[in-house]
C-alpha cells in the first residue's frame, strides 16, 4: 500500500511540474507578443530554412537574421535553385526504359546566391493569434553553376557514351537515335561557374501561433545578371539577364 501511495505521489508531482512549465511557457509567449505589439522586441535573431517554387524552377534557402530593433534588421541568405528553360520538353524512349530526354538542352542551370537583405517589419501579429507582415529588399553575388546535360548514345564503333548537344561529337546524333537521358552521376566533373549579381524584393507573412517559431509564406521577385550569356538550349538566343517571381515557405526559430 505504501509503495502504491509513493508511486501515486510521484505521478502527481510530475504532472504538476509539467502543467506548471506549460503555464510558464504560455505566459512567456503572451508577454513577448504583447511586447512586440508595443514595439519592444525581445528577439535578437532567427534562423530559418525554406523551400520555394519559382516561375521557372524550384529551390531552397537558409537564412540568418539579426534584428536591430522592433522594426529593422538584416537577413543573410544562401539560396540554391534549379532553373529550367520554357522550351524544355521531356521525351520518353518508347522502346527502352531509360531516363527521358530533353532534346537540345545544353546545361543544367543552378543559380547559387549569397547575399543580404534589409528587413522591415510592417506589422506585428496580435497578442495570441494573427499574422505579422515584413518586407525585405537587397541582393548580392549569384553564381551560375552549369552542369553539362549529357545524353546516352551509341557511336559508330558500337561503343556507348554520354555526349552533350553542343559538344564536337553532337552533329552525328542530333538527327539520329538517342538511347537515353542523363544520369544523376554524370557531368559533375565538367561543371563551370559564371559569377554574376542579383537583386530581390519580397513580402513575408508569418502566421505562427508561437512567437518563438517562424512559420511564414513569402512572395517575391528577383533579377539576375551575368556578364556572359548562359547556355541553356541549342538553336535559341542565350540570355544574360533573368527576371522571375517565386512563392516560398520558411520555417525556423527566433532567439
């Protein structure tokens, strides 16, 4: 009987302790929210990661923010994406279960962007719920990482090889048979990098219930410029300037 009472006491003490911690956390979150509404920011930074869909591809990013006060701060971002050309069309080989082919594609195009944006808080969320709105604008360095798009072909001597559409050997198979598309493993030893610059602007809506957490949707636009043209497809005009829009989600934690 004494053992049962002792076990019951331990359970009650543990339950009371958990309830007390939950109550303290709730009070802390409400105090922080109220302070934010009054312009007394309690968070100094946040760390965020996210995914985005662009008008011509997809990507992801990581972000560190440093806040100066309730309204202003800086965002530092590393953004990696894949850009696709509007004329890309996957063609499947009906006679062989190989990877599909995008006829005429020259390179996989991966913009890697590293930069900073000025953050401005436009409106805080309510004490318990709501949405906070912020805007950011800035830019930085953009590296166009180009991986050759290599398709599998059978040469005249019967050997199989991966060849690019703009390679010296491409003439004989452009109008002939292509066995299959590229694999994830090829082309990495032939990548090239072209440096450029980018600028972006965005609006972010943070709907997270807990102020310590970042749960946001972001809408934005960007512009990228490279000193030399980026080869994406054969028999088209290659571009140096790229404009686009995106929508993304951001998840993280404030401190």
